[in-house]
């Protein structure tokens, strides 16, 4: 069965927002995460580009979803030996939920350390050597390498997972797809092209996993969604090799004016209609991808996760429309800007979850209140008995004061019970009854002591 993941876009969101989106994705029922690895955004309008390894380290602490880099380029900007160390470190926290996705990269990111951008044929040679170096280092052996493109001198990784993470490779053309089939453990793609899947399978075993990524834009208004795509991601519509060759975000902005609403409408699911989103995703399922990762374009992330949790993911997975994907019903703290906040996505059933949680808290408070009442009355009785030998009148006043305190507390309990009946089922209300009864008994005992005095 196809798994559905969420695609975190580092070009568009800062690190705190990405970590929060990862948490929301897990709660909405997504199975996995993709995350992009850039030095520059495609466009200045996108506005972000954090270091991916810091972000996925933070994600590992707040979710249990597996993460794949989509994709890291170990060719120019970052040496394969450094990528190997980063991948090994991520794979041990926690173990078994990380896949290293690699690709041949773009001049946009790679030129920052070397202005020379290799030609296409050389860029296809380099990943093969880079992946070989990474695999050797992930074994923990001492590596010295003198290759065509890379040098490694007596390097050894000391922090290692029990098993090396799988390495998947992207390929946007037939040659790259066949290379991925030969040297990688899985395939990464952003188009439902069956010819590319066949090329990947020709290069290696047919049983290797395949992952795909797709962008959508949920909004209450389809026209507004299309405008968001045109503003933030017009680079998706650039033809040919422009995406691999242009070195600066401003270069991608120059042809953006050529992107029309019609182009967006024909290629990206936009708006609130679940049928449009299902139609955009169905070709990936029909092509046979094992995982499909979906990215929401624009700032309306919460609305997207609610929409997919209720109206898209259940239908993709096969249950009847309207059946909800199981999610945790308790709220968890989300760290935003260093401040822990309680956050619950506005998903169906959220109101009842809040009522149940609030009712549970009121039950605890009511139970504790009755216990305090019983303790107060019992304590007053004990104090009165011990003081009888000294001053009977003072003892009587002390007991009376204690009884009044206990009785006042118990008298307030019917109001609590009225509130509870609105929130709790009958069995929860009955759970509080023994504590109420205990408080009542304590008051009766105290009153009898007063009469004796």
C-alpha cells in the first residue's frame, strides 16, 4: 500500500515553522517526511533556507516520522565525507528512521564554494564516486580515497548507527534514473513518469522502493491559491535545464512573469475541492510509487493539514469517504520561539477531545476538593479531642470552625457536579462519588463530636 508523507520546504519556511509542520503532519496522519536541502531559495520571495541538518535533528526530537532528505547534493558545496558524518549522526537519533536522499544538485546552491559548475555528463559521474565514499565511511572503516573527483585522507566515523541508513537518489532523466537504479537503494522523483520508473528498474533490482513529491495549494478560494503558487513557486514551470543552470534567485524571478493562471491550474491542485487534490495525486499511485510526499504551498499550513486529515488521506488509503485517520486525542506542547505552547489542530473531533480533557481535569479537581474537605473535618475532630483536657471551649470553637470549613467545601460540590454532568458521561461522575461520600461522612462525624462537647 502506498504511504503518504509531507514534504517540508526549507526554501519557504524557517526552522521553527518546519519543526512545527512536522508535528502537525504526524498528528494529521501522514506516514513520513521529506525535507529539501538548499543553500539559497529558488526565489527571494520564498525567503528562507536554513541548514537542513540542524532542522532534521530538531524534528527527530519531537516526532517519530521517518525523514528523507530530498535531496542532499554531495558533489561540490558539501564533501561526501561530511555528508556521510551528517547522515550517520542523524541515523542514530533515533535509529532506523532516516533515509539519505542524494542528487546531482543545482548551480543555485553548489556555486557558493566553487564558481565552476560541472557539465551534465560530469555531474552524472560525480554522484557515483560520492555515494561510494559515503558507503565506505558508513561502515566505520578507516578510509583513504584518491578518485577522479574526490580525495579522502584517513577518515573514520566514530558515531555510527547499528545499520547504515539507506541511500536514495533522484533522477529527472533516463540516464540519471538508471544510475540511481544501479548505485542507490531507492529512487526519488517529482513527476509520475512511468518511463523514469522503468529506467530506474532497468538499472537495478525491481524491488527497490520509490518515492515521489508533489506540490498542492489548499485555500478556501481556488483563485487565491493559484495566485499564491504564482507568487512563491513560478520556478516549477521553467522548462529544460534552467533549474540546474541558473545561479541566483533573481535569475529565477525574471521569467516568473511568463507563468499564467492557466499553467498553474493545469499542473497544481489548488483550492478547497478534495476531488482536485485526489486527481492530482492519483497518477502517482497509478504509476506505482511506494511513497508520495505532498507539500502545501504558502502559509496556510494548519488549514491544509485539517483538510487532508479529514477529506483527502482517508480516501487515498481506501476507507469510505468520511472515515477519519486515527490520531492522538491529547494535546502535546509545541515549542514556538522558545515558548512551550499547547496546540491542537482544528481537526474534526477536536471539540469533543477538549471537552473530555477539560472534564478529566475537573474530575481530578473535584476529587481532590472532597478529599481536602474530609481531611479538614477529620483534622478538626482530632484537634478538638486533643485540646479537650486544656480548654473545652477553645476545642469546641476549633472543631466548629473546622466543620464549617469542611461543610462549606462540601456545599460547593453540587455546583461542581452540575458542571460535570454537562461534560462527563455518567460513569465518570460516579467515579467522583466515593470521594464526595467520604467527605460527607467526615462532616457527620465532626458534628457528632461537637454535640458531645
